[in-house]
């Protein structure tokens, strides 16, 4: 008899009690997800993560005592380390860029719908990047303006068109959707294929283009005109 998978353990860190209450309510009604700890600032978040070992930490960028950006490194230094997803709002793209550079798994707009929140938690727990479509375009645009070294941040020598030429037609479709900020689950649904197949395509894309992660792949998609 197959044993059910353990619930995804979530830490919620936000200084606004109403935000925490709303997120908690949504996740409480999602199958396979448990909110195991809450925090009102970054210092509390690190202590709670050390005590409760969450799989995913949803962390507000703007918090007192220690803000979300300063909380990422201490969370990632824990063993085991949670996947850190930043909660943000429109107009906070500069901080989102810093969060990604610090190692955050992605970002989610606070006004996303319940299903988007649940999907983000599951995606993060599965090792997927979480790039909220509502803000991905503007974040990518800022990254493109700030980075003149190439689509992969300077890690490779091939031009974007040469990298794209290495991909199959299906891989180009998947790359375009990475540029839109879609999760593996969303891509699978749009293309009518399994999540495992999507993961295979994403792995091939990263290898063929020399990208070290989904954010760099998304940059490549925008530079090559596959996503807008």
C-alpha cells in the first residue's frame, strides 16, 4: 500500500496580521499543505524556521526588525533550508531583483488568487521557480536593462539566436512560457502534457542554453523575442 506524501510544511512571515490570516485560511483548505509557523518580522521568521523546519517560507519583502531581503540568507543557511518565496506588490521590482540575487526561489504578488497561491507553494516545494506572471514582465525588463552581458548573465559565449537554434520546437514553446513566468504545472496544462515531461524539457533548455536557472532562461526568452 502506497503511503500518502507528507504535507508541505509552510512558514508564513508577514507583519500584517490580516495578510497572514488570509493566506493561512487559503492554505488550510488546500490538500497536502500545513501552515506550521507564522512570524511578524524576519527575526521571528528565522527562529520559527529553525524550530519547525518548513519546506516553504512565504516571506514579505517589507517587514520590521529584519526585512524580507535580510531574512533570505539566514533562512537558506538552515539545514534543512526552506524554499523561500517572496510576497510582494506592484512597484517593488527592484527589491524582487535583489531577492532573486540572494537566492529566493521566486516571488508572488499579494493579490494573486487562492489557486495561484496554492500552486506557488506546491511549485516551490517541488523545486520549481515561482515567478508571478503579474510582475514577471516588469522584473525581466529591469533585469534586461541592468544586465548588458547577455541572456545568461555572462556565463556563456553563444549569442541568443545560436542558443535558441539548439532547441527543439517544443522546447522553444516551453522557453517562451518560462518567459511568461509560468510554473511547470501551468505549462503542462497549457500544452496538454505531463509535468514530468515539462521538467524534462526545462532541464534540456537549461543545459542547451547554458542557463543556470529558470530566471536566466526567462531572460533568454525575452532577449530572443519569444516572450513579451
